[in-house]
C-alpha cells in the first residue's frame, strides 16, 4: 500500500541522516469623469475650481492664512465638518492642524453639512445610491465648488432643490466629486444619484458569503464611508443627522448601532451622533447561538452551532469587566443606541469594527468546540477582548485625525490583554495549569514583535506630527507598527509612572482611560488629550515629570533605543543610542530602567528604578561570576547590549541549568531576542549571539522558544538558500544547529505528547511552536514524529488521525504535505471538505500550501482569483502567505503569481490592506539577490498598477534590500560558525535519531 511505502521511507531517511551526521478593488480609474452641465433655470459657468485668496473671505468665523503663496484653512467644525460653532476654541486647540490643512484638499472653508439621507438598493453585484445632502455655505465662499469624497462610486446626476430639483454641473476627479455652485446661494439640498460595486473584502458596503448563502454588511472604518455615499469622510466629522435605508436585503435580521425599522426587505435606521467611520450594520441569517449575558443584553450570532461555550464564557466576563474597568456602563454610552449588543462571528473576513452595539470577530477567532487547542484559545481570548474594548476605544472616543489613531490602538490592545489576564484570575499561570500566561503573550507578541518590525530602516513613526488625509497614510497609521508599538510604549509608561492613588484603579493607563472616556465621550481626541489625562491622575509618579515630553520622542520618531552596558570595578555605566538594522537618525529617548543582579536577584519587581536620557552610572560591585540584567521581564521598549565581560558572565549562567533557572524566562527570552538582533545590526559578533543560542539546549519555557523561532527563522530561511544553490556545502547546516539546541526540549517535552496526560497550557503551546519550526526546517526527528501522527491507525482506508493533538496539527499536516505523496494530500483535502470547525479548516488550508507540487499550488491560487468562492477572503490571504513561507521554491512561485495577477489578487484577496500584507510577507522572506531583484522588478514595473500601495511597496522593497545586504555580509560567517561548533552533541543527537527510528518502526 502507498501508506506503508510512505511510512517506511522515513526510517530509511533517518538511517541516511545517521550516516551523514546531520506570503482596492480594481484600480481606480484616475481619468476625470465629466458629466455635461444640465440645462437649468440657473446659469453656471464651469471654471477651474479654486480656493479664495487672503482677504476674500468676509465671515469672521473663517480664518485663512497665506503660506508660500497658498491658502491655508483653519480647522473649523461643529457637529459636522466646517461651521462657526466654537471656532475660537477649536482653532486654539488645533493650531498644528491649521498649519497642515493644505493637505485637506477634500474640504473647503465655510461649508456645513447638516444632514445626510441615503437610500441604497442592492442590485446583484452592485448597488444603486440616492443621497439627499443638506449643506449651508457661508458668505465669501459661495463661488468655491462643494467637494465630497466618492471613492469607487460612479456619479450619474447631481441636482439641488427639495422640490422640482435642478441639475448642476459637476465632475469627478481622483475620488472627489466637485459640484459647481451658485455664488448667490447660501443653502442647498443636493440630490446625488450614483452607483457602486459591492465589495467582498469587509470594507464599505459589502457582501459576504458562507455555506452558499450571503449576508450584507457596512463597515466604514477607517475611511470607507466615501465608498458608500458622497460625504466629508474624516474622523473628526460628526454627523448631526444621517439616515440610511437599505433596500432589497436578503434578511430582516439587521444589527447596527441604533434601532432598525424593517419593512419587508428594506431596513431604515437613523444613526446616533458620531463620525462616519463609526457607522455600520450587518444584515444576516446567522443564528442566535447564545446570550452570554442575561436579558438579551449581549447576543452571540454565528452560522454554526455547538461551538460557542468558550466564547460565551469569555464574553460573559469581559463585557461587564470592561464596564467596570472603564467606569462607563455600556447602556449609558449614547442616547438612542441599540441597547442589545450583538457579537457576530464573521465567516469570511477579519476587520476592525468601531460600531456601537455591533462586535464582529472572524469566526476562527471566536467559535471553537469543547475540545480545542491552547493556541486557538489564546487567540480567541485576545481577539474577543479586543473586539469588546473597541466599543469604548474606537466608538466612545475616536481620533481627531488619523495621525492620532495610535492612541485608540494602544489603549484597546493593552486593555484587551488586561481583560485576558483578569479573566484567568490572579496569578494566572501559577494556580491553574490550563491557564495561559498573558504577560508572556504580551511581551512576545506585542513588545518583541514591535521591536523587530520597528528596527527596519523603512519603519514609520506612530504620529507624523501633521494631519494626514491621504488614504495611503491612513492605512500606515491604522494598520502599521501602531498595532505593536502603541500598546508597548503605553505599557512601559504605565510601569514607569507606578501606582495611582485611586481606589479600584490598577494603573495610570486605566485611570487615564476613565478620564478620557468621561471628558471626551463621543468626541474626538488628540494625543495631547491623552497626555493631559495621564497628568491628571493622582499618584506617586516619580519618573515621568511631563507625560508629553516623555512620550513624544517615542511617538514622533521611528525606531527605539538600545542601552549599552559597560562594567567597571565598582560600577556599571549605561549609554543609549538609536537602534536599527541600518543607518537611522539619532534620537534621545527618556528610558525607564529596571535591573537586578545575581547578588540579590529579583525578577518580580518590574517597576523601573530610574530613567536615563543620555548616560547613567549604577554603583554596584560585581564579583567574578556576578551579572547584572536590565529590563526586568522585558517590559521596556528598548534593547540592551552588554559588553563582553558582562555577556560572558551571563552566558556562563545560562549554560548552567541550575543558575539558568534563576533568570526569569522572559529575561531569557529578551536576551535571545536582543542579542540576535544586535548581531543582525552589527553591534554584536555572531560568535557571541550563537553561543547564547546554544544555551537553549537547557530551555523548555515558551517565551525563550518564541524569541528563538522568531529570530532563528530569519537565519534558517537564508541558510536554506545559501546551501541550496551551492553543491559544495552540506545542506544540513541549520538542522545541526537545531540538534544542539533542542536537547532539553526533546527530553522533557518532545514531539509526541502522551494522549492521556493533561499537560499545562504553555507546554502545549511550546510544543506546537517548536515543532512547526523544526519540521519546516527539516529536522528529521520532528519529521518522523509528524509522519507517524498523520494517518488514523484504526481506519481501513487512509484517513487523517482524529487524535492528533490540536496544537501540533499545523506541524503534522504541513510536514505530510512536504514529505508525502498524492495520497497524503488527497486525504487531507477530504478532511478539509468534511471539516465544520473553521479554525481547524484554516489549519488545513495553510498546511496544503506546504506541498512541493507546483501544479496543485497554481490550481488553488488560480481558483481563488477566478472563482473566488472556494476559499473565504481571509482564507485566500492566509493560504498565499503560507505558500510564501513554506519553502524557498514556493516563495518564488508566489512572487511570480502575484506579478502576473496583481489586480485580480487585490480584487479577490481583500483589497489594498491585504495586498500590503502580502507584499510585506514577500519582502520579509526575500532570501537572496535574485529574489530581491524579481521583487524590485515587479514593484517598479510601470505596467503593474499598485495604486496607493506604491509607497508601502517601496518601503517593503527597502526591507528586502536590507535583508539581502545582511545576507551578503553575514551568511558565510554564520555558516562557518555552525559548521565549526558542531561537535559535542553528536552522540546525544545520534541517540535521539536512533530512538525516533525505533519508535517509527514499532508504530507500524
């Protein structure tokens, strides 16, 4: 049988090894859409649109200045965009915005939008729109065209007048509708007829698909209102009156932020006061599978049943806990809101929602059966908490301009991890082995991931220091480094400020959040509002004298500091410089420092003892074997570089199993993370970094292994290419490194957990993490175990083993797709068709991308852009990224495919944001000059329309070029070091291989 043949193949491979000893819709047509002027009783002359010169405006409520010959408008707003309410206060508060308002080309001074009344009619793959918009125009500005955003909309007619409407002249250029106005008219009621295409990417008004059925939703975050109706689409725009009517819906079950009136298949709802991006709705046929909070206060909807127990338990805790934590009950957020909050498991897309009473989370991140893996539970715990937190940080308060989006992102993400920690009780990992160590997740998933991404020379600052209105800039601000850096620096700041003197408040961040949610409720904020709120909190803050002075270097510049630590006879000196993988601008940061020594080690006190801005000396005498370690538990957003003497002492401690345990696992992880990145930047020699890596032979904790996998994957990927194209180099170089480092892991954890033993959660996550990396890297004991797990030994015909532990399934499935034959792939494909658990389905989809069969991969990739319905939108993206990272040859295939199908991929994979995600993945996996050249040729090809992704793609290319330059300078050094330091564990490794060989034989 083919199965027997395949299984006997691996013992033979092991024997050979013993002998050898070891990845916007169609591009917007930029051509001006010109509509002939309709003959009317009023006479309009089509002139080039212009803004008034200085002195043209007569209304005292409008302020204009002249700078470099151009006109600047002040940011003036009331309940809508531009009006005369509170002008003086607004101008004083937003002087920076006024200076930068030249960028705000979509607005014009003196315009007040009083109301929107929108009728949308679903019509197959598109929708027809009719917008009634009431506007007032102030004196002195009436000859300026009125401008609305209409991205991806086709405008067919513009009229004005409540009765007997009159047509007017207009044109559409670069996503903006400009309407020619009457210099004698102060008020208009525009009637705009238009149409748009229904997207399937989760943005704007879109149609989702599941089980052959459809649902309709409207998500306008962050700047997608312009894709649904003509509007002034900015985050500080408050909508005084806006009414939506959506006709021809497939269902009468409609969820949104306010009560919905439904007649037949037509839903009408008046939105509550708020900015455009906070409006939304979901019209669906999902089932109400649970009500986690009694009296229908919180309702859970999904297309599947029987997978809601864990999510309901999390929701029943987190939702009321957020009310208590913020001091703002959900029901009191806004008059007229939908009192029942709906949590909806979205079957096909994952996006951020800021819609009151509507919490949408991708199905794999919320629905799970009673039996599930720890990795899925940890993801669900964080994503559910983050979705709930967005009801407060995203709806109750929202940015005045998108440059301040990092505040909401930072507050909601850090709060989500806090909710996850509270959900598990105090202290989480010590009292219940089934609990997840949330502190470890925050350090490894947020802080260390942020440090990694923020080190690239192409990294951008959190806050530009000037208002942004371009969609490319908005995407950078909302979807970029802010996801990691914003919560990381707020966390560091909170630790530095200490404990507030307020009953029931655990941190300065919580106290400041309460102040913001109270003072700025249903209003926009700037970063200064956050700084002021933090400064108002009473407490024993001794390290941060001025919050703005502390945070601005971290938010206004890219990158972060590294502390150099030098040991003297009776002191240790600290000195900072700016860290990056290449040449980066110098910046001085206020850095909160925590430390401990081997004399009286204390890794539990994470509160910093002092801060430095340049240099600092610590008076401490260290004996011959003593060490000092900074950044306790890796809570600070900086790296530490120890001089040679100190690093030698730390290495000696790490290489001793007993002394190693004195150092906290998070600090062992930070040492690995810092040292490998310091070596990558040229600040530490690879001899030191790899010696530190070898001490992992004593490691079994999750955090150090997470740091190891993140950074050693970078080396493995490029070493793989290094040996693949050179016949003179043995191709097992990285596997030999794995043998040296996996000793304790294989001895105490292993690749094959006992099926009847319940192990602690973090051990299960560690096994899944390490096994996935080791098997992909070709480590034979891992491969042998994965192959042995795959098939069901009790099934008469080939079937996937249902007893594979959940957390190692990604490794097992991927390995079989790499190492197996057509039978293995057909078996896993059948399992995919029968799978009704979306998370498990996603695991299979990503694993199928590991195959070496180029024809199979191309068939799947083509079906995704032609049919588009076999996989959901997010599944397509995950499959494509999995193809990129599964092997070097597959990465090249992915690059060729996207080069030839860029527009189709952008259309069917979720638009611009997802295209950015894929481009970053390609750049991160650039392994040599040839791949980087091909990436460069694609990005720079004038026949490839990357549209608004061009700037991002250029930065991603710089990332790939930096990685290629590193490889050219360092790969030979790394290769030779591993080759020359591979002796003393040969006996141990050989023994492990023999054991794996024997286990494999006796399992048949």
